């Protein structure tokens, strides 16, 4: 029973509920797009709005984190975000869909910052790597909810998944209420503003992270619509794309910490991104339903480690000013995340889904080139420094 009374259980449950919310909405997307008569071009525009509000939510959360306790925010946002996702399942028009997508972007980002911030304290308290488990839970929950949501949305209605969200929310809420205690908010260290950041290296890392994140969002957003287009008679199983993507993402992140320690961030990202590029090439060329489903699995496995590895490396580069380094990286990575959904929506409308995933393959290949050609030395030295620290 000790685990169930620990802060780790509460954070795992929170990440799992978060993944359930994402999966439920992603699995229902093909039905919601059809119901609202949302064209691919307008879907791309709405996704841009989602990204903009997500950055606004993350920025506001970063400011309020100085004064608000993590526990209090999680207790408020867990039920509130569930209500917002549930409301998004009832939209009837394109305008309602777009507004709901932008509201969700803000709410997701706001909760995301606070639950990750609390997760860092849990990891530090247990003195062992745990972020792979936390983010793996999101992938597994997204896989389960995405598949079930795709089926129930076609056979019955998108809102049929609301009871699942309620159960996930209640479990996380109770565990956070019992196991997590508010601590006094920590203000940003004053000296971080005066550290000379290695801006070139951080900008390259941020560019690779931004391109990888674009590919992740595209796989989540467009998988159901693509599979429905390929096999309309199997539309109920269009959630298999997000399910296999989330499953492989979760598996990779669960085993990520030992892998990173064994082969290093550079080798791990080089190999996994190569798998992602191959997956996107298959999606762009294949018209076979099950081959495309497996390609989404490869993409999930390939993209899963880009963000955590590079974000962690960015923080390690400037240990005396981690927040400043990560904030700079987050700012630089924002342009591709805002611009690319608009381009992908236009490509989907003009040239079809194959063009969308061909463009994603190009983004993933560019991220791979940045890592191989520009960041190899930096990431290799990071591994050597960690290895030396362990030996000492």
C-alpha cells in the first residue's frame, strides 16, 4: 500500500488522466471534423490558434508558478480540463470546433507546466529517474483512450467516453488530494537573468525540438482522418493510428532512462529519428490500412525521445540557469510549431494526406540532420560529463 500513498502515484495518475483527455479528443476528431464540416485548410488554421493559446497558457502558468502551489492548480485543472474536453465532444459547427480547440490548447498547457513542475520534485525526492515513467503513462493512456474513442464515436457518439474521463479524473484528484502537499512557491533565481547563455547551441536544439513536436502533433491530429479516408468502411477503427502511436511512445519513454544511460542521447536520437523518418516515408507512399497503422507505431517510437533528450540537454548546458536556458529554447522552437499546422492543413486540402506526411518526413529528416551535423559533439560531451560524474 505504500505506493498508493506516495506522491509518485499521484503524479502518475495525473499524467495518465492527462493522456486520457488527449486520447479521447484525438480519437473523436474525424467525427467532430465531419460534424462541423471543417475543411483541412480550416483545421490547419484552428491548429495554429491551438498552438498560440498553448504558448499563452504556458507563459501565464510560468508567471503564476511563482505564487500558486502545484497541488492547488492540479486539483482545479483536473476537473476543469475534463469538463472542457467533454464540452468539445458536443460541438456542432466549425466555429465551435475552432473555439474549443483553442480553449483546450490553453488549458492543456497550463496543467502541463504545473504537473511537470511537481514531477521534478517527486523525481528529486526519490533520487532516481522517473520522467520516462511519467511521460510513458501519457502515451499508454492516449493509446487506450484514442482507440476506444474512435470506436465509440462511430458506433454511438463522441460523448460516450465521458464516463472514462470522469473515472480517470476522480482517481487522479483523490490521489493528488491525499498524497501531494503544497510547498511555498520558489521564485526565479535573480542571477539567472545575468548568465551568458550558449545561444547558438540552444537555438539548434530548439529548432530540432520544434520540428519534432510538429511531427508529433501532426501524427496525433491527422492519423484518424487519414485512416478513415483510406478505409471508410473501417472508420470505427481509425483510432488505431493514435493507439499504436501512443503505445509505442509510452513503451519507449518507459525504457528511456536505462537507454539514455547506456548509449547516450546522441545515439538514441539518431537511431530513433531515423525510424521516424522511415515511418513518415511509408505513410506518404502506402495506401494499405494496416501498413499505415504500423507506420504510426514506428513514428511514435521514433519521435518519443527527441523532446525529453534535447530539453534535458538544454538544461544541463547551463546548470546554473536551467530555467533561463529552457525558456530560451521554448521561445525559439515556437515559430515552426505555429506556422507548420497552417502549411500542413493547406497541403491536406490541396494534395491529400500523403503530402502532409511527406512534409512531416522532411521535418523529421531536418531535425535528424541538425542533431547529426551540428549537435553530435555537444551531446557526446554531455554523455561523457555524466559518465565522469558517476565514476567520481
